[in-house]
């Protein structure tokens, strides 16, 4: 008989053949997750303070939490300019001196501008622990231009994670036209990370592209894009999606210890 095939894999996508060869993936579980790498606070459009977000993550047993409030271009969310981002950084430093059991990482959700440059100066981004870079404008660019925009951004050493890669909002907005396969292959080559956004409105990377990432050797971050402490529980939706995409613990950066994660980020920035 065949080995047990987890329900998430039962999609007539090669799982029978894999089972016959005893090559089914050891799928990631919620217990493998050690932190969340995309969250927001009251500095921009979040509902909870930095400290409240850290406490919510600590209660969930996380080792680390990356705070990634919006960059300056997102005026509707009171996006951070270098000065306010610096102020948030000082607050995080103070918090890390005080907190036991969890480390807050200084991040930013940085807009990728139409020409592929990032929304904040390099000297500002260099001071951060990591960046999640994303598109919030010009969704209607041609496939070639949209792809080129992201590829150009990825060549910036301060680019670490590509967030909500297709920009889709479930039942609300179609994905923008982009050659995601090419982007995932480039991410693997440049040691960049591709986000699987676990927010139920997004669930963005889809399962087939999770498999592309796995096959190409690109690392994935399963992150919630939380705008409140309660939203951290969206992680389970991301894990469900990751399992449908054949992802294992080894494919996902936020299953790593903080020390290992920092090594991965350093590689992405070299």
C-alpha cells in the first residue's frame, strides 16, 4: 500500500507518484514557527503599540518578532520617514533591553517605487535588521515592466523579503500581471526571501508558487502582516497554504533560530 498522504497534498499534483517512491514531503506545522517577520504597530496603521505586539508574540511562544511599519510613501497609513523610523528604532532598542524571552527586530515594509527603487534611502535601510519590500501602487503596469520593477529592487542589497508577491486581495482585487516564476528563480540566486502572506484577505503566495519556490531552492517567510496582536493567529492560515504547496520546515526562514535567521538575512544583504 501507499504511505499516508496528508489531505493538503491530495490535489492530483504528483502526490501519488511521490508516495509510491516514498518521497512525500515532511510538511511544515504550526509548531515549527519561531517568529513572525511582517507586523505593524500604531506607528502606522496597526492597532497595538510596539510593546503590545511584542507581548502578544511572546505569549505565543515566539523567539522573535519583526516590526515592519509602512514607509513614507504610504501616506494613508502615516508611513514612516527616516526620522520617525529612527524614533521607532530607539523604542525597540529600549524594549529589547527590558524584554525577556523575545527579541523585536527593526524592520520596515518598504514600498517598491515604479522605477524599482526603494522608498527610503539606503543609509536608513542599512540600520534596520531586515526589510519586507512590496508594491502598493501602479498595479496596472505591463507584465514586463512590473517584473522588471521587482527584479531591479531585488538587486538592492537592503532588499530582504518580497512581501505579498502578487498583490491579490481575495474576492476583491486580482493579482497584478507579473512573471513570478522568474522572480522566484532570481530570489533563489540572490539569496532573497519570498513571503507567503498568511493574512486571510491575501494568502499570497498561492500553493503552486510555493512549489516553485521549493523546487528552485528559494526561501519562504510565512508571515501574517498583522495589524493587531490578535492577527498573529493568522499564522495557521499561512501554514495551511504552505502545506498545500509542499513546503517543509527547511524551506521556511521563520522556523530557524534567531541566530540562523540573522545568517540568512546577512546572506540576502551581501
